[in-house]
C-alpha cells in the first residue's frame, strides 16, 4: 500500500505537521483549540494520533494556522 494512502501514516504526517506549524505560530495546544472552537484536549489527541479528524475540523485548524489544508497533509521531505 502506498504511504500516501495508508491512513495511519496520514495521521502521523498530520500530527507532525500540526505540531510544527502550531509551535512556529507560538500557539499552545489549548490556545489553538480555543481559536478553532474545539475542546481544549482535542489538539493533543490529534497530535498523539489518537483521534480521526473530520475535513471540517481540518479546515478549522488550517484557518487558525493561516495555511492550506494540504500543507498539513504533505509528508516531510
């Protein structure tokens, strides 16, 4: 199976990219969750790959981080 199509790998890539982008914006997990309208623990769950993320919530995260959704899903080089 392709790495790009492996759901577990996609979650890991999302988690890594989210953490990198969040930290680069100077946001705590709690603050990002607040700005996106999530429960305070939700961002931690995403970063630990312990939850699946809906497309709607993925868009909310991207909006707060001022990036496009694809940037959260693109594997690191």
